[in-house]
C-alpha cells in the first residue's frame, strides 16, 4: 500500500499532547500500524510491543496506541539512549532527530536538577514507552514526507500531576521549561501535555500560530489514555500542502495582520511585564511598549500588539481586563517576512537552534535561539554573550563544512 505524501502537517493540541497521542494521530492520518510496529521493533528492545484500538473521546473517533513494556525497566541516561538508537535499524535522519528530542528532555532535566547532562537519568521519559513514542513519531513524519510541521497554542491543563518526584503543579517543571517562549493555555483538569509531548512539539514544530492558507487532505485523531468529560482527550493532526505565497495573499500585500494599540498614563508600571506575557501566551504575534508624551504633559506608555485577525477579540479583552485603558484602536497592517528555517548546531555548552533566513543572494542570516542560549548560560554559569558567540561560530563552521563537502561532490 502506497503511503500518503503530506508535505505539510498542522498539530492542534487543543486538549494537550503526549507521545502516544502523536502515534495514534499519525496512524489515523494514514501511517500504517504495521509500519509503526516495524519502527519500534527496529529498536531491538526486549519487552516492548504496541497495541492499537479505535476508541471514542468526547464523541470523536480516534486511534489509541498503547505501548506495553515489561516490568522492571531501568532508567536511562543520554549514553544509554544514544546506544539504543545507534544500534537500531533506522535511517540516519530518524536516528538524529529522535536524539534531538531526547537531548531537549535531558537538557531541561539537567537545568532543573542542577546536574551535568551526562549524569541525568530520565524517569518517565527515559523508559521504553518514551523510546517508542519518539522513534515512532519521528519515523512516521519522515516516511510521510513531512517537510514542515506547525502547531497551535499548546493546552497544558491544570491542577496537579503525580510523577517520580512526587505531586507537582501542572505543568510539570520539564514541560514548562520545554514550552518556554511558546504560546500555551490551561484548559481542563489534570496534566494535558506531558514532557515527551512537549519535547516533540519543541523540536519538530517550525512555528506556533494559527492555521496558514493550505489545502488539507487528511485529518487524524490520536487518543490519550483517559476519557475526560471537559474536553475530548485527543491530539488532532491535519495533513496536506501549504499554498504558495502568491495564492495566500494579494501581490505586494504580504501577510495581513491587525495592530491593536492604546496609550496608558495612569497604571502601575509593574503590570506591563505581566501584560506582555499574557498577550503573547494568548497568541499575539508581537507586543512592544514605547514611551509617549500625552496630553497635559504627562508621560505615558504606548502598547502595540500585532495579531492575526481572529485573535483580536481575545487579545482586546485581556487588554481591557489587565490595564486601565478605556479602549483601543484596530489598524489593518501588511507584513512581508523573510523565509526561515531552524538548524541545530553543537557548541561546547550544548545544542542550540539557529533561525536561518535564506532570503536573497549571499550568506544566509543566522540568529541563535535566545531561550536555548539562556538555558545553557544558566546551567553552565557563564555569560550569555559567550553562548551566543559560540552558537554563531558553530554555525559558521557547519556552513563552511557543508560548502566544502558540496564542492568536493561536484563534477
């Protein structure tokens, strides 16, 4: 049976995300269960098998993938996971990307517990089920031909979760660290997004935004273990093809957005930082503040929010709830963006993602991901500027090596 080809995939974690939810959604999307089972069998680990059944969650038909593990499995650290992946009968690209997901998990655990990464032994996420979740998801994406995966804001849930370290508030510390800087929300009781689900989204997703113009051909629902009453406990994946830029916007207009703005001169300035965090978490594309001179000579602050049109209502409500403004203005704006992609480089402090733009001729514009560098600087107790410089240097070496390899391979 020929596999569907889905160059574009949009993840909608409206009820959360976990590794087994990803597996179920990918099978429902069209990736054969027999292929998924072969991917997991390639790990050559005893006591690991997959089960599949169709279930209903909140009235939605979904695929539930259960990962069955033999009892008494050891906790695994980076070297043990690397060893498993190195010996697995997997394509090199699958092996590398799966290790990137585990590296993300290990880095946040090391930072949380103030330990060197090589000494971290993952608990829940280091067990056999996480290896099956991560390898199965990455392998399915590669074989389905997915070139780009975007995601909607991630639902974290609420309340508490019981884990190896006891009872903790939702989101668990690792989940919160992995999703730092990513739009999130908190709906429904309990843990809705697990550390494994958060790591998969962090590493695999290119952007977190509303659904762009595209042609959707398939939809898949992956079920979580619980059948909850407040929200259908499923992850939705929608696959298809992005529309070319020439079809998704009018010529010369670029990306159509709305600008929300107001001036405030009578509010405690400490509130502005919290306001910006709330707006970004609710889906604002950008938020910035400018000092302005208002009537009667009073200094004030101009609040400017850039947002998709369908988000203006929610963002405007937050603005009215959190500030003393009596209203705001809406201004349609156009935006032209550079094309961008993510490249991961290795530094002496750890892996760092680079945002790379190939717009126009000449050397691409490459910028280190701030959150990655901040995490590494904090963990190694070194100045942030050193980690930023190390990432730029590593990207330069990697680019030079790639160009040299291309020249050697040319006829």
